[in-house]
């Protein structure tokens, strides 16, 4: 598991992280807080082209913070499940990452990441 600090992650905001996989490179991901403080984690890769989603560090959400938006072609994704509902990858999903939130830290589960060479 890889730890990411989330105590200071406010409602309707997001934060990038990189997981060092040593010989296998790195995995870029991000965490977001929904309005009700639910925490979600996704791989930072648009299902359209595989490009990073953010246009600035830690900026993954629309202005209101309600959806994830890809910076390249503007696809919109539901924060709850990563489903694209508008844009060129409609119907596809962001890769959700499993984690445990405990005492202000989020511990990203590496099992999914290590299983898939595409992550
Ligand atoms: S790369 Fe994300 S919508 Fe095209």
C-alpha cells in the first residue's frame, strides 16, 4: 500500500499523486472529495487516448467540482464511478483505484496496479 495525505483535501477538490513502482516505473493517480466528503481514487489516464486528465497540478474537476474533466478534449466523468457521460469516450470508465482511508491518510492498494501492465 502507498500512503497519500488526505486530511487537508477539501470537499469538491482533487489531488494528484504518483506511486513509485520501482523497476516497473510509476503510476499517476488522483484523489477527489465529493460534496459529502466521500473520497475516490482514480488512475490519471483518460480512456480516450491515455493522456493525463489534468491541465494543472491537482486540477481534475470542473469549476464547480462536480465532475472530472479531461483537459485534452473536455470529456466529463461522474465522480462516483468514473463513467464518461459526455465526450469522445462516452460510456467508458476511469480506472478506479482501491484504497483505505485512515487517520487523514489514504492508503492506495497496489494489487490492481501490479496486476496490470497498462497502469
Ligand atoms: S484525451 Fe481525454 S477526451 Fe480526449
